[in-house]
C-alpha cells in the first residue's frame, strides 16, 4: 500500500492539471490513468481532430492559392496517411510534455484502471500497476467520458465513433453522420474538404441545437455550399451495417454510405470505479453529483470534468481542477464556469460565450444586438475569408455584455477577448472604447460593440436628427 495526500483518477485535461496543481501546493500526489496521459482531449479528441482539420485547411489553401497570385503547377492532393502520421507525432510530443510537467510537480503516475475499495483506498485493478492499493486523504475523480452509442445502433466495422474515425486508414468516399452537434459538424467539414461525400442527419430542427440560431443557420448554408447534405427534423431509422457499407432511412428516403459516424453525445466513464464503495452518488445518467466546490457526497472525494456532466469541454475541466485543488487546500475560490467559451472548428469556425438571443427571449431579458460582418473588414478581405460576423448581445438598460457569438475566420481565437471582458462585467460601450489594432480580425469585436449603440463607423448608419 502507498499513501498520498491526494490521488487523482484520470489524466485528461482535468486530471493532469489537478495533479500538477496539487503538487505545486506541496501535496504528495498520485495520478492513476488507465490509458495515456492527456485523456480523450489529447489522444482521441480535441488535438487529433484539430491537427487533421489543420491539414484540411492547408489543402484548401493550396487549392485556392491562385486567388492570392500563387501558382501551383500540377494536381494538389491530400495525403491522408501523412496527415495521420503528423497527427500521431503531435500527440506524442504533447504526451511527453505532460509527462515532464507531472514529473516536475513531483506527481507519481500509476498506469492502470482504478477501483475504489473504500472512501480512502483505491485499487489499481488492471494495467501496469495492477494490484497496487493507494491510500489517500483526498481523491479527485476526473475519469472523463466516452462516446454514447444507443442500443438501436447495430454493431459492425462500418459503424464508427469519433475515436475510430480519427484513425481510419483510408479516406472514405462517402460518410453518413448521425448527429449534427459539434463533433458531427466538425467531422463533416473536415472530410468534405478532403473530398468525401458527407450527409448529416440531425433529429432536432437545426444543427448545433445549443448554439446561437443565427450562427447555426449561417453554418448550415456554408456547409451546404461546400457540398454537405444536412437533413434535420427527422431521426435516422432502420440502420443497417453491411459488408461494404451502411444504410438508414430518413422518412421514406434510404441513405447509403461507406461508413456511419455516431456522434449523438457522450456518457460518463465512471462505471468501473465502484463508486458505491466510496459513497459517491451519481444521477440517473451516471454523472457524479458535486457542490459548488466540486465535492461529492463523500466529504473527502471531489469530481471534475466530463464525469460531472455539466460542461463537457477540456478547458472547463482544467479550470475546475484548479478550483477543486484550491478547496482541498482550504483556499476555495469562486468558480466562473458559467462564462465558459465554446469553440467549434467547422468551416467557418464558431466561437461563443454567454447568452444567445434565444436564451434572452426565454428569460424575458430586454436586450439589444450589435453585429459587424467580416465582409466589411479589411484584414478579412486580405485573407479572402469574409464569411460570417461578430455579434454582441447587451442588456438594454445596463449595457452589460450578456453574450458574444462569432462565426468566421479564427472565431475560436477571437472569442478569447470576450471571456475576461464578460468576467469583469464590461459594458458594450466600454468594449467599443478599447482601442483595437488595425488591420486585424479583432477589430470586428470593437465594431460590433459600437454597433450596439448604432455608432459603428464602418457600417452605413443614418444621420441622427
């Protein structure tokens, strides 16, 4: 038996950050991981997906190089095998980097699957450290999540989750995607750019159901312009997996493709932890219940990240890790998770934070909108990426910024400005007064803030009487 102050279960962006934070605070820390450090995000999620998307963007840029006066002779081709190799290289470098950070923080890493024996004891039940019993005063569960595949989906080699699709050895000629959420739309844009015929089926009335409606509608048009077929408002039924492909029905129409991607959500990866032995309660969906400091029903056990089912994003998990460790150290901080930006790496990208117009209406909030299109921005024109806009939603009375929604070039980077601004409860007028460098994409944020008050100098505005 080995004794520690803190034992963290899971080495994803929540778990490894929690372990490092604990080590930095002088706590003797153990980290138990059943697979690779970095978790889903690094190994089969955010990083590999964005690495492949970067490859697709380079391919697209090469195809349109003539628009910039650059002539490429011969056929421009996408080498999927090299893209996969580059993806694996990026993952390997980042894994090594995290391992080095853990070592520097004095964290002891145990390879294997953890299983609670009691509130203060954990057995490494399988893996490199199998048979090791870890005793700790505090535990932090950061077990993550895994793709949800409902029982009505048949099993077969042609039916994939995002995990398998990220390593598919050959580019498919056709791909059917069940689910028009973030994962489904990102993969649709990626594979369509590389020449795959893509169809997306979303049961709800629009893709990206939780996203600002105007952004979702623009993305729908943009995906359609890129040859992606989107079917909404009806389920995919009668799914069949054959030797050479898959099929399913939407209404009376039969759809066929080489592969089916199932991307309709994720479930907590907590089933093997033996939570009852530790007295940790879960809800009906299996997510762990926590309080404002991420403490579970067991007073010495905390839980963060996807396992708690609140905001299933890597950066939310990392922020929660810091809050949980602060609470363990007796220095609780106010967690600002309600202001978590969302980033969607489609074509065009989407960055969003705070309330949407739909949410404001549902909450009976009197609001005003300021919007600025990238088509009116010099830097966007220079880049030949003028699709989309920046939208700012402000409270009509107080002028406080309630939400920012961006669709267009580098939207996932631009949204970063809105997060600290909203944390500081900035007003739209104050945001507009902040001088933004020219020529940059960031100017669109300033212009949208001015537009809230009808004072945007770079949009046609009527003279006031």
